[in-house]
């Protein structure tokens, strides 16, 4: 039997059980939970390994936005929609860069997933579905969420999952982290190796499904898979790429790093730790944008309050290191809504105390602290103030021209693109089998969820619901139909 190797010597491992499980599920999040539930309902003996101390995975972090065409909810509201329309709409928003095989599988199955969630007790938020919210709009109302974000979905899945755990059909093992895949002499996957509270163990299974999430909490792996962009992660701390690493050791194909799109925008709470990213409230839909944004040269580079989030994210993506400076003065600090989620007093106290929150008596001093040209920064502010006076911004087209930037002290926030999902991931076929470098499936190995790469299901854009809903759908589909035992 072959297994993954490491430079250190390994002690002989104990077998967890002489019998094989029908399916081993790595992860208990948005893909792993529906998979385990539906497989258990089919009578399968399921082993579910989860590195976290709780189930739910990224559902604890997710906004919970999902989408599908042809749902009962749409029918009840007289909305005409189809999987073909969803396919075309998604590719339009994603510039044709979604994996067509994966997208086709998803749109054909997504409505059944949302109907199933509603049967389990999921309650869509009032007013949904909508065409667009937070991302570029669909042409049809198919986009929805629950009142408690991702936890609304977890709350719907939890009772069924707990039932099968109690009845012994699902053997759930928390704080068990997969460290490698086991193969036989022919290269077929026959189980996993895991680090457990009882030490390292091997588990045997007829099918292994990697539902272990992305890699946005693994700075070293990020540098290998997405080297063109710095990491400023606001993601599940257990998104460490375990499934990708294990599959790559067997020769699995990984792609999609070129489909990265940053979220607009954030700061690192700890500048030395790229996993400490936090979101700034810069969307004109969330608060009026009183400030201006300047680049590393001290020049404005975009319309700060442009209504399209896709425009704003791509404008930031084009900046070196996806970095920019948010510039304003004392009057704006006193009158505008805070840019962070913290209380006003805590927010204001950050300036001059945190490396990303800069305070200066003069614009020259502010430019020096930001490392930008003082002449450029002064010119940018002078031109902006003239636009405020004229009530028209001919240079960038900003609409909210409420105050000039003129009253010292002056302030800036060093912001950058935020990472909430991982673009690269494992390549799969229409049966969700992991594809090797030779173009053929690796026997008995499947994958679902963000381990496929956000770029595979959403292209190079944030398409409404096309991260969470494919994870739920592919987990459900594997548990219902695609796995064999």
C-alpha cells in the first residue's frame, strides 16, 4: 500500500477499523454536510473527518447567498426561469470563464438543492429571490439568502445530520485533519491518513470525497498557487488547502489561479499575518463615500462611488499589490459613517496607532507617511476640491461631492484587496471525479466545494450564489447519485 510521505520518519499506524467505510468525507461544511446526509439516507456507512471542533465550515463565515433556476420559490412568485438561462447569465457575468462542464452540472441540479433545503426548514429572507444584491445583477430573480446568513443553511442541515450521527450511520470525528491519501498498487484511492486526538490513523473507504474547502488561510500554499497577488485573508482559518495538497501528491491537476478577483477592500489587523484581513465599508450601497482613493503615486485612479462592484474590484485589482490609500480630512472623519464595523470611538482612536490608519498635520506629512509623491497628492486633492465646489467631477465622475478635503489633521487608510475565497482548485469531470495530470480520473477520488477552486464555479467574477450553491449541490448530488458502493 502506498501513502503520502513526509521527510520525518513515521511510526507504524493503527488501523481505525478492519472494515472499509462506504464513503469517507473530508470536511463537514457546505459540501460535506449534504453529502453525508444524503449518503446516510441511502444506507451508506459514512466516515466524516473535520479539522475544526465544530461542523459548518465556511457557513460560519458565509453571507449565505445562493441561487438557482426553476425553484418552487420562483414558481410560487410567478418567476419564469430555466437552467439554460442561468447558465447564460452566469457566463455573461463571469466573462465566459466558468468551467462549462461544472456549470452545466450545477445549473441542472441547483433548483432541486434549494427545494431540498426548504424541505429541511430553510426560510428565504423576505423579498427574495432578487436579481442582484452585493454582486453584478442577474437578468432574472433567482438570488436569495436566509435571515441569519450562512448559519440559516447550517441550521436547516444540522437536525438531519445530527440524526444520522446519533444512529451511527455517520461516524463524525471532529478535530481530525486529513494528512494524506492512501492508494493501492494500481494508484486507486483506498482511504486516508489523518492526524487525530488519538494520534495518526489510517481509514479505509470505497470512495473518498474531498470537501475540505479552499486555501485562503494557508499563506505558504497561497504563494505557490496564487503568486501574482498578495494575501489579505478574511476566511475560515481551517481553509488550509489540505485536499488540494493531498490530491496534488497523487498527480491531480490544479488550475484557476489566474481567475483571482479581490474583494473591495480590507486591511490587515496584524500587518505581519496575512490571515488577519478585515473588511472595510466602502460600497456606496452600504455608506456614502466621502473620501477619495489614491494609488501608490498619490493619484486618483477610479470613481470612488461607482455603482458597479465589479468595476471597483477590477480597478483595485489593477493596482500593484491590489493596494490603495483612502484619503480624507478631520471634517469627514467627524461627519461620515465609520469605514470599519467597530464603534465610532474605537475607529477614530486607531489613527496614528495602527500602521494602516495614518494621521498627519499636513498633506506633505501625510504623503511622506504613505510613501507617495507630495506634489501628486496635493494636486489630486486640489482638483477634487475644485470638483466639489463646481458640483461635478470631470476627472473620475464621483457623484457624492459633499465636502472638500481641507481641514487638518488629514487621514488615510492603507487598504488592499481582500481575499475571501481561493481561486485555484482541483479539476474534475462531470461525475466530480478528480482528474490527474494525465487527463484521466483518479479512481475512487471525488471533490466538491471550494476545493474545486472558486474560479471553476464563478470564473473571474463574483457571480451571485456560485460559490455556496455549487458546494451544496455537488455534495447533495454525490450523496444521492454519483458515489457507488
